[in-house]
């Protein structure tokens, strides 16, 4: 096992990793920017090192500074969490060169799955069904037009690198193609330093289903069921649950077994997530994330398995001991992302938290790096807490989530709690009748209703 683990991240995921390390008896080194000197992950760690200024490129993306922190503290492993350097193949290679373990997959697997074109080709080889589209990056508008005509509109333009919805554009007709490609290229270049694009068929009403896997690099792999992450705004998830309410046991078994078979075939090591779209009883591979996911707690709640602990163990060379038959699923779990944003405009809301009261009770879990008196900095992702609840079934889970959100109080900044409260009372969500476009349509209807009410107030009937 490792002597000391440096956590190359911040916020709730850094605190989550620290907890797993401490339960394993492994000392932790926290790195932080100058803006995060008072952050919870810094306060809880045995050691901490400042690695740069507020900007992520000067701190959490600063590889030389992170390596120096390892040398100063004697850390022999790095956990990257999610985001930042977690899917940076070059970072994994540099750590290996310096004799430091990267708690994640090999650089080769990161590189393959990080390039959407390579990932798509690999998925086909591994037997995953894929969405019709281009089998390589698109070089010209003429080439894009030809493929679009073949697969039919609407189409989706996607950057070959990165994620989170950046470099992604929906095109409904041929006249929109050129402008959309230019916009997607510029956005991808600014976000990822890479502007290659590819096309795929745009599905009209899909669900976003993902399968959690764990493999040890020794030919053993397990799946921990699926999560439904269909409630999204601009391709950013805000509500995730496990298991999916729409899959049959036959479908669940099929996609889980396909995922583990694939991981065994490529001798994958670490945790990972196979992301798929599901429409008309058909799965379509879209990408694989080679890291721990923000939404991993819902899987932990229904399996009783600590995924971070297992991730650390396989990185240390410990083979998997459980069999697939030993992974048991119990009940239902939902996670809501609490962001420091306005519920109406979604504009960031940095600032001091004057009052922080988290909910509790049976089946309630809070993952957060925030606390009363904490100043939410404006430099990073707006996620400040995750509310995760468990119930014996989906109905009880939603009732518990509704109660927990009513208890959750964060004063001093705006948060997305008011929106999440509304969602727990939506009949569509209660019935499980939604897709990846549902939330944006809901928000548009809410905005139109609000505008109508304001206009009505200004112009009352005579």
C-alpha cells in the first residue's frame, strides 16, 4: 500500500478522497491555490502545500508545482479526483517517469478514451453499439455536409477532445452547418487547445445511461450497475440516480456484462464509466470517462461499496477479490448537485457563506467542502455540495430528497436548491418520464411563465 497520497484536486472530491485515505491509514497531502488556503480539504489534511495562484493553470493544472509538492512531502502516489489533470495522459506518463503512482488508468487508456474518434473506433471493436456518424475527424464543410446528408438531420457536431458540452453544437438543417462548425471549432480550441470535430446523429428523446466499472489491470473487472443522468442543462448533469427507472433486468444485465467484458479485453485498470444514450430500447456508446465520476456516491449507496477505496487498492496492485455475483444492489439513490449559482439565470454566485445547515436523518449523505464562514471563490467550478439520499424504492427516495432539500440552508450566496426543490415536485420526474432534453424545456417554460406573469402585473386587465 502507499506511504502517502497527494490529492491533486480541491473541493468536495478532495475531502471525499481524504476520508477514504484516512480509513485506509494512509497520510494525505493537500495541495491548494492561494485562493483555497482556508478550504476544508486543506484543513483536514495532515500536510498541505500551496502550489500557485488562484488561476487553475497556475495551481491545479501546474504539473511542475505538483511534482515539487510530492518531492517535498515524500508522497508516492497522486489521486487526481475528477476534472483538472484526472484525464491528462501526459500527466500520468510524467508521474510514472518519476516513480509516482497515478491513481487511475494507464496513459494509453486515457489517451484512447480521451479522443472521441479513437474511443468510438475502440468501442466498435469491443462490441458496443454506436450512434451513426463519422468514423474520423471532419476536415471540411463539404465532407461534413456529405456525412450529414447520409445520416440525416438533425446532427450533433462534437469536439474530439474534452467534454462537458464544450465544442458541441446541434444542427437542424444544412444552412446552419458552416456556422455551427466554426463556432464548435473555436469553442473547442479555447477549452481544450484542440479543434478537431466529428459528427453523429442527434437522438431526439434519449436517456443518458452510464455503467460504473472497476478493473485491476490483471484481467479482472466488475460492474456496479448503471446510473441515469438524463436531467441535464447544457450537457451538465444536475440530478443523477441509480438504478435507472426505465431499464429491464435483462437490459441491465446485458449492458453491465458488455462493459465488464470490454474492460477485461483491454486489460483496464482503475474505475471508469461507460456512457451511453438509450432510446427505443437501444443502447448507443458515446464515451468512456477514465476517472471517478461526480455522481459515484449513488452507486456506493445501492451497493455498499466504497469506490474510492477500491480505486486506491487496485492502483496499489491489489487484485480484485469480489466476484460479480457478490455485488448486490439494494434500494434506490438520487444525487443532487448544489451549485453556487442563481436558480433563475445560472450565473455564478461566489461569496461568503453566512449560514450553512445541512440535512440529516436516515439515508441522507452530504459530500461537501463548504462550511459556515467559507468564501466560495470565483475561479473554479460552482459545485459546492452534493446531496445524496437512499430509499428502499424510488418513491421513498424522492420523498426523502424533497424533505432533505427543504432542510438544506445555505445563506449568503445563491444556490440551485430552489430549482431542485421544484424538480422533486414535478409529476414528470416523479413518474420517471423525462429525457436529456426535458430540463432545458422545463426551464424555458418556467422562464416564459415568469415573463408572462410580469407582463400581466404591468398590464392588469381593465
